[in-house]
C-alpha cells in the first residue's frame, strides 16, 4: 500500500497547538506502521460525497482525515472533530477530466453560501472591476485544472470576488488563474508524463495513467516511503517551497542567464524561495560546482542554510557544493585564506572618534554629520586612497556639491582618520571587502562558480565590488533576489558603474504567497507602485496579487502608553484565542529604547516574550519582540508594530543628523520602507499602534483614535 501525505494535511497540522501536533505525529506513525491497528478507531465519514474518506481518532477532540483505498492511504487533513468532519463532507478526491491530475475538489453546492456573498458585495459596489476571466472558454479553464462544476463561478468572478473564490479551488487552478489575472496570460504548464500523452478519461480503450504522477499532483501529494521520510514531512509543514514552485518562480530557477540577473518583487512573492531553489539547482548541475548562497546578516544566512539542507534532502553530493554564509563571514574567511591572518574590524564609535579628532585643526570646523556621512558613503565605501582619487570619485546620490578646493580641504581629515584606525590594527568592513576583491580580481581561479545573493537591495558599493571580483565569468555567475521597497541599510548607487549590469535580466514576481490581500494592499500604500534604481531598472509592483484573504489591518492611536498597552494586549489575547500559537506572534518597535512598550503589552496579555537578536531567536512558544531592523527575513502569523509615534517614524535623530537634502530624502524613504518591512512580516493579522498624534506614515492606513 502506498502511503502519501497531502499539503492540505501539513498546512492544517501547522495550525494546531504544539501538544496536538505531537499527538497527530504519533498517530501518523501508527498509520504508516499498521493502518489496521484497532487503536486508531477508524470510521468512514458517511456524509462525504467521497466514500473513501475516513476519520482516525488522535485524542478526544482531534481527528485525522484519511483517503483510503485498497492500494493507497493519503493523509488529507487534520483538525478538531467537527471541523475535520465538515472538511471531509465538503470534498472529494478525483482525477481532473482534462489534465488527468489528481485533485482535492471542494463540492460546489456546499460552499455557495460562502462564495456568493462576495459576489453580491462586489456587485453592489458602484465601480466594481470587470471579470478578468469573462473571455475565457471552458476549454481554457479546464486546461489549467478548474473543476467542471466551478467553471461558471470562475468566469463570473471579478478580481475582488476571485480572492474569495480562489481558496476553494484546487491549488494549481487558483495559481494559474492568479497568474492570468496578473499578467493576462497563463503560465507554461509542465509536461505531463509521457505515458499520459493523448490519453482521454473518456477513452476506455486506453489504460489510465497514474493521476498522482502528473506534475501538478507531484507538487501537492508526496509519497512517503518510510518513517524517516514521514518524520521529515511532518517536521517542516510550513516549508511548502520544499515541494512547490509557481511557474513564474520555476522559470527563474531553471533559466540560464547570459549575465548578472535579478528576481524582484514585493514582500512575500517568493524571492528567497527562488534564491534557495536556484542555489540547489546550480549545485546539482555539475560535480565541479561551487555555489555561494549569501545575504547581509548571520541570522538570515543561518536560516537559509537550514532550508538548503531540507531542500537538498539526503543527496549528500549537493550540500558540500553549497556554501551558505553572510557576506561579512565570507569576506573574513577569504581574507584569512589569502593573507594567513584575521582581519580585526573597527567598531563604529572608534571610527567616529577618529573622524572627530581629525577635524580639530580645521577652521571653520566642518559639520560632523556631513563628515561621517561623506566617509561612510564615499571615502570608505569606494575606498578612496588619495586626494587625486577623491577629486575624481563619483559622488552619486550626494546633492551637496563639493568643489575641488573643498575636497582638498577635507581630504586630510579622512586620511588622518584612516591612519588612526590602521595604526591601532583595525580595518573597516569596506577595507576588508576591497582587499579581498583586489586579491582575487586578476586570478583566473575564483572561489565560486556561482553566487546567489538574497536581500540584495541592501548591498553596498564594497559588497558589490567584492562579489564581482570573486565570481567566475560566464553564464549564471551572479544572481540576485531583492526588493527595492525593503532597502533599509544602504544609500542607492549605480550597479552598472561597478560592472554589474542587470538590464534585461530583471524579473518582478507578482504572486504573493505569504501575506493576506488585506495586509499587502495596506502595506503597499507606503511605497510608490513603481520603484526605480539608479541605473533606471524598474520594479513595477502594479498587478501584484495575494492568494488568500484575511482581516483588515488595525491601526490604533492611543491617548497614552497605557491605552496602547491595553489595545495591543487585547490583540495578542484574541490571536491566541483564535488558535494562533504565541510563538507565531511578533512585536516590533523602531529602537531598542522602545522595547519596554512591547514587553509591557506581552506581560499585560499574560504571555512570555523572547527578544530577537542579531543571532536570531528560539521562540519556544513565546512572543518574539525586537526592533524593526531585526524583522527582515522573518515571518509570523500575527504582528503588532508598536510605538509608531511621530518622533519614532521617521526617527528624529536620523532626521536631525541628515547631512544634506538628498540624505534627508533618503532618511524619509528608508524609514517608510522600514515600516513596510515590519508590517509585511505578518501573514494573517496586523496591528499598528502609536500614541497620538502618531507617525505621518500611518495616514496611509485607516486610523481609529481612542
């Protein structure tokens, strides 16, 4: 008997409390070991339209829904007793009459009361958008896996109504329709197995192919050979990327690029998924492959490494070919390899003191904020080594003009500061990156054959020069994934000026899998619909769609901090009461000094919290709290962003420290993007709070004053 597990089961398992998950896993092991064991208390679900649905008792309240035939057993769903039975009564499992792929199909007549109100509400709106599917034929819809009894509903659905309808369709049909609504065309379908070509379910003279062997089914249903494989499948229920790629993602993973390429898109569109799959695909492409998968921070790199190991599976030949590490860790490692010693990095306060001391002899004294900014963004970033270089270096993004005499006057300041730092035996990170880049620039043998960079929007000049120098020439050497809307660390600069030209090789992903339609729509108001980098490469965010609905984000303007604490604690309690585990909730604030407000809210709700650090965190069922900068790369079912006060967003200290007009503009832009990053960590529920009057950025959301 073949034993399978469906993605609907692992999704449902992830929503249960930890204790129930443990009990479900035990029962699943028992099912695979001995499906006839009397202790399982298996009962046929009589009210189901599919006679093969059975329930399995886990405990007094939890039931596993299995689809059982003489030849196979499928773990289909799990939930509390009544919900589990209702799920099974509303579904059937069958091969699609056109595609031949096995599907879990929701019975149309049982969801009428759910779907129709969406249509009615949409019809009542004065300017309801037309249906994007009105011109599609039955043949068009059947070809992408829409069940026959859902054809009319799909064709009638406008864009708003379809978001409600999509969750009731088989996943491959919903994904194809979302792609059509976004791009106006269906994605290319993967080829069906050779033995099914020409087969028609209506042709009784030919043997039917295995409906589970169809590519669409292989992404939804997994054969589990033994207890070890079952353990792995149950331990990583949320990692759907492990077995599924949307066609638009798959195209980026498998495509060969003639030069540097980039995957762009808003938060939740699967850029990291693409980066992970691409790194593993490149590692599998050749025994000589040496792949670097990198990002800007150690915690994100650690998370990527764990996922690479899961994705690569037991194929031990792949793991040694993929190096996963932060950019700084790779640079430090290569520096030590090249020069036989470690590079000691100067702390920010040492650099600041050196710059301040070097200005003491100048009269009139220059603005220290400007000096620090010029050092960070020009002199140190570009590793300017002489006054001649300083006179010639492009000051992209620096609006304050400096004539040759002004630069000549300032150069001794930077020269003296660098001398002070180096005499103490320290380097800055840009110095390390340039030193390593110079070492490998002219060497034919590079450390890596392929480099994949996640969160590439936060690359600076030193990092990009470093990557260009250590990457091998030729096809697929450099691949970047990132979102210009999540740039929170670096000033913009020209990639092409450093030899990295992605024109014609940048693709924007449009389907959001992580964030609800309501949260994505609200967060997108923080950013313009089209973002453009210094080189003119555009990231057009128009047409992005989410695959599921959720409640509208809540924005709360409190009269004081006590009122804010009460509101946020109520948000936390409601989330937990509705089945969200406390470890799946994140609270974010702008600065460490504001963390006390997050702690107070968690304490008032009666929960424990754990603070995020640069090294990540282990929730252990505790609410995570941290600064917005540490939110990047994380994901929670529910998120509250606290203390969005008028002096916190944008941060007053950054506004006052801006050296010139362009830097002030960049402060406002990156602070807005920082809020966007924090808000889009939420999957299902989002709350933003502030003490009145609140940040000006909250005006992009609906505000309820209390």
